[in-house]
């Protein structure tokens, strides 16, 4: 009985134990299913699902005409994970032709890898797909993007660059990174097997939003042209560097901004916005414009300079001229860049008014351009000026400017007297092509009246026609401008450095109705040529010549000769052969595909027909005169009546004069008349007629003259 009771109690204990265990299991299951349900659901999702990042496409940068300047290109990265790689020899044999390497070289490279390493960070998408199709174990192909700049280095300093993560770090890429980069997205993928990920319909995620595209004010053609001629000048002059900027004076739009040489990534700067320098004589337009606006001097008023080239303007304040001359008119002082006369104009104007006009033109303050690192230049307040500061600042010393500030100031002279705000972005469009923002030109203030800028442009035309900037002169395009040559500060001597100059030229074209304003600066040119008129003005001229060669450019319609029947579009324009030895002139003509014929004898070309800049067909002849042509010193218009159009154009070409032609045949009348002193504003107008009509015209002209003589009292 006792034994039976003991067995019964053991069964009860065992049952109770089992029940307790089951109860614990039920509690545990309930805890896991209810209390920890969210936690394990998330863990399951992590193990079974994965968020895949969706990278947006970075927006494009376009020039003013829609030419792509910067865009994203699809590329692939090829990597290898050595522990999973099978046969090294097989992999090298299959991959080598696709990666453009020799199998033996690639095999040694694969054998040296112990972990994960890239074989190539940039292969075309079709190559990446071909490598994927090989299905080599341990070889990984990832899609990526690369930023492509169509002008290469020609616009590197203004466009900027992106880093390996495709984020802007310099220039406009950095300034507008938030607009260009867009927003990344993600999508949920389900793990299928050890290495496969599937995207199920309706999977959670957020789509990527591509970046907006920006249409810039830059002109791709002008940017490339400017960089080419600037680089050539810096190389030939062995200069330290050079920078140039061109803008539209009517709108303030930046058309080109070039810097040479191109520094490595991380060190490059857009010097046209970020660097300041003493402008020298290019700053004289401030004192000239202020004097005209305040009516303190007439253009024909005579000022005494100094036959010795050195004059004392204030007690102890001496100013030098580069060319000694006893005196100039106000007009002539600007034309020949007289420091002495401009210093006297500054004294007559006074410090307060000189400072007011300088600041009104934007000097000494930021322009507000949307670009990182802009410099404000340096112009001290009048309270900090010394007694010599007024005449010194009037000639462009004791002041520092940026090329952008100087270009905007000359833009005010070009557009009628209004200082404009600079623009770099015309519009922003979303990835769907819809316009988001539109840039509109805006003015800062009016500085000069129409009468003042008209007189200033006349002075600046004279500078190019017969003053210090004749190297910028073109026969087919009237250019106005001013040269500048300033000594640089040497920190080692705490004064102006010997042989250290900043040579510059600021100009506008066409002079009668300017559509472009440019500033060219050459830093520390080496050799005997270091004046702005010698080294910077030719760069401006070459840029204008290349623009004239284009069918369409920022200059608009620039055809100087109007014929009865429009001629065929020329292939080239005549190069400038003047002052070149015959061998060099022949070589340069050959480069342009032209035939050259020499007239006379002499060591250098003194004149040429057609004139430099005239449109020509390839294979056309050029007549180069090695001896002085007629009227080479008199500089008067010749008598053209009775000549053929070709001969009349030859005569005018010798004198660097353009013509507007009406009709065809022989020249029957010209305006201005023969004997008019050169240079003349604008072009010569020629009326032409066929031989019979010309005879009748001459007969009627002679009859009218005889009748007038007969009735003369």
C-alpha cells in the first residue's frame, strides 16, 4: 500500500513538473509572440530584406546656347575579392582584353591581391556588362557615375569640380551643389539565396530625385577661344600667369572667365573673381569720367605735362610719364595715357569726388557674384588717404581691383553709364525640364550720363586707333579700350619689385554699340615687352578676330562690307602679317591656307591687302608690301572714283579702312571725300554703278559742274 502511494506521488510530481515546464514554454512563447513581436519582426526584416540606395543623377551645367559644359556619365567599377576568386590564370585571360591589359600583367596583379581591391574604377557601361556576363566568381562590377567636363580644363576654374562622391567642392559645382545634387532615394529588396537580391512589386522605398540643370551665362566658344589665346600669350611671354574675363555690358552676364596655367585640384582658383591687383592706367577712366560728369574740364582743354617726363604736382609729390611730352589736351592725355595730366585731373576733382565715383563704379566692395571666394579689392576711405593719394589713385596706384570689378566698370561706360550686377546663371530647370527659377539682369546705379560715356568711348577709341593700344586695332571691327601697366609689390623688399609688372587691357567692341567688354591681365611677363599695350591688348584682339570668324557670336552681325549680292561665307579671315619677316609671313599665310605675293623689297611686311581680319576663301591671295606704300605717312583718304571695287578695297585696305558698298561696278562717289585725314570714325561709303551707268553719272556730274561755273557771278 505504501509502495502504491509512493508511486502515485511520483507520478503527480512528474506531472506537475511537466505542467510547470509546459507553462514556462507557453509563457516564453507568449512573451516572444506578443511582447517581443516587434523586435523580432524588425530582425527578420533585417535578415531577409535590405535597403538599396538609389543615387540621383547630378544636374547638367549648360552654356547660354544649350551646349553641355558638365554632365554625369555612366561608368562601371570592376573589383575582385581574392578569397572567392577561382582560377587566377583563367580570370586574367578573360578579363585582360576587356580591361585593356596584357594577361601576364593582370595575372601578376591578381596574384598580389589578398583581399578586396579594384581592378579599374572607370570602364564604359558596355565593358561592365561584358564582364558581368562572364560570371566569374569573386569579380564584382558596380555601376557608378563620373562627372564629365566637355571643355576639359578650359573652364575648370569657374565650373569647379566634384569629389569621388559626386559632391561639388569647387566653383559653381560647389556654389550650387544643393540644386545640382538632387536627393538620394532607397528601395527595399528581398534576399533570395546567398548573393541574390530581388525587388518585389510594391516594395517600400523612396524614389531618387535627380538634380536640377543650370543654364549659365557662359559662352562655350568664347571660353575656349579666350583660354587658347591666353595660354599662348603666357607661354610665349614666359609669364607667371594670365587671366581674362568677358561680359555682356547690357546685362552683366559673364561670358567667359579663363585662367592660365591650370593648378592642381584643390589649389586652383578663379583669379578673375578672387584675386586683386593694382590696375594702373586702366583705372584712369574713373578720373576721366568723373571730370567729364562734373564738367571740370573740356576734352580739348590743354594741360601742361613735362618735357622731361617728370612733374611735381603737389609739394614733394612727383609723377612720371612713360613718354616725355610738354603737354596734352584732356582727350590726348587719355589717348596717350599721361600720368601727369591724369594726376592733375585728380587734384582738380578732389579726393571726396574721386572716392565717390570710384565706389559708385563698384571698386572697394563685393560685386555680389554668386561664386565662392570673391574678393572686394582695396580702396581706403578718404580719411586714410595721404596728401599724394589723390593724384596717385587717379592713375591707378594705391588701389586694388579684381578683373570682374574692372570689367563691370567698363561695362557701365559701354552700356550708357549704368553699373550692372554680374550674372552667372540664366535659369534653373528641374529634371522634368520645367523652369524653376529665371535670372533677370539688374542694375546697381547710374554713374555717368549718356553724354559723358559718349565722350569717354570716343577717347577710348582713340587709344586703340592711334594711342597706346594700337595692337588691339582691327580693320573690320572698331574697338575701344585702355591699357594698364602697374609695378607689383615685392614682399621681400617691401616696395615695388624690379621687373615685376601686371600688364592689362580693358576693352569693348563694337565701339559704337558695345556688345562685349573684356579685361585681359598678364602677370609678370618676361623680356623687354611688358606694357599692357604690348602683351595684353593683342590677346583681346585675337579673341575678337576669332569671334569674327564665327557665323554667329556674341558680337552679332559684324560684316563690315555690304555688297549688292551677299558673298559666300568665308572660310578664314586674313591674318595680320605686318612687321613680320617675309619667311615668317609666308609661313603664317600658309597656316591659314592662303597664297602670299610680295611687292617691293625690304626686311619686313609694311602693309597687306586684304587687311588683317578681312574675310577670305581658302586659297585666296594676299599681297604683302615690303616697301612703303603710297601715302603711308600722309594718312589721307585716296580718290576712289572711277576705280573698280577690288582696286578701291585694295587702296582702303592699305590704310586699314573698311567700306560700305552700294551697287556694283565702278566707284562713282565716295563719302567722306578724298583727302580726309585718317583715322575716320566708322567706314567709307562707296556708291558704285556699271560702266554705262557710271559714264552717264560722270557726264551728269560734269554737266552740273559746268552749269555751276557758267552761272557763277
